[in-house]
C-alpha cells in the first residue's frame, strides 16, 4: 500500500493534535501580550507602540477603483474582502537626552479594538511624566486624542506639543468649521477639545525645519492640509515616519494611485504618496507607517511601473 505525502502529513498533524495524557489543561488567554518593538536609527532608539486596530467597510473606501479590484488586492494579501483593516502604531524616539513622541494614539476615544497604547507604552518602560515633546503629524483623532482624555485631563504634563502651522490654521479656523460638511464638523470640534485649553502654549512648526534634535518636518499634504512626515537622522543613519501616507500598506503601497475617502484631497494625496514612496525606494532608507502591520516598519521596494512593496523588517535586538 502506498502512502501519499498529503496523507502522511495529515496523519502527522492529527497525531500532534491528540492531547497527551500528562498535558495540563490551559484556559484560552484571549488577550495579546504588551506590544512594543525597539530598533535603532544611529544612536537613537525608536520604540514602536501598538494601539490596536480598527475596521472600515471596504465598500466605498476607494474613490477611483472598482470594488472587484479592491477585493482582489485584499484577497491577494490574505485579508478579509469586505472590510479594511487599519492598525495603529506611533513612535517614541529616545535621543539619549530627550523622549519624543511622534503622535499620541487614540487615547480613550477610539474603537473598541483600540485603546491599548498607554498599557503598551508603560510596558515598554516609559512614564508619561517623562515625555519631553510630542510632534503631531496631523489632527485626526487617532493621532491627537492620546494627549487629552475624554474627561479633559492632559496625559503628558510637561511635554511640549508641536503641530504643523498649516494644520493648525485650517482646523482652528472658525469660518472653515462653519463651512465644512457635516462629516468634518466633528473633527473640527475634537481639535478644539484637545488643543483649546493649551492653545497659547502649542508650538507651530513649518515644513523643512529641524524642530527637535535630529527630527525634520517634511510636507506631505493631501490626507489633510497640513499632513506631515518626519525625517529622523542620527549620525549617518536616516529614517522616515510616513504618518498617514497610506491607511493600509497592502492597498496603497501596491496601488499608490488609489484614493481613499479619508484623504481630504485625493489627487494631492496620490501625488504625495508617489513622491514619498519614490524617495524611500531611491534612498533605500528604513520607513515606518502609522497604519501598517506591527511593528509597522521596513523598506520600500519598487514593484513594476508606479507600484511598490513594503519589505518588513525581521525581528532583531536594537543593540
């Protein structure tokens, strides 16, 4: 009697699944371990802090591509074809002299599947009282709500808050809020909730400026008017935090011409995405994305005409 390879594998798997008599019963954990990841950029230590994941319906998420093409891209990436998965990862930059956040997470106002940022931040050995500065990429709630909880309390008592002057001028403009469509008004109001109590103390940065040691702002408009990418350099090492250049790397890195409904100016976001992905591929620099599978970092490789791939990092010690 001949035994096929598939049958042999099946028999081996079945045997492995039979519980041993001496194996103790173990309840299902139902939770993840604290989720953070460290790596080095020159002498700087970067810590990625996970803040969970959210989901949006896939139908209607892309403005300029048919749904069957989106389903194919999602299926090719082994993702559910009826929803868009949006993970959240912000960064802590430890320069050796300062502790700097690049965005602050959802706080306690996110989806039910988010809100783990502070637990992961503390598990990584950090204390909110020791944060020196927070550089904000743009004013969507998942990037700013971590600075002020829904009860109004400030989270980082001594941190200097730094925001794009373009972003500030747009979202703090009462006339623009009055003229905004209903779907945007809530974001205008949330910006005022977060920054209103500290408006006089908020530092507003321009693009193409070193706002903190080794951290330079790069204008990346389209997702929002003042959306900003952060270039980090230490010694001969360079790195870029791409912020919301994409909302899902499996979609928008592979299809950079596609425009998401969450991009306020879809055509500008498309042009910005091409420019930044081309730069990262040309320079072969390590990048991070706010919305990429954890630890949300790797390198950009060209994949045919006008398309790219994210090559994720392998786990390694930061030393």
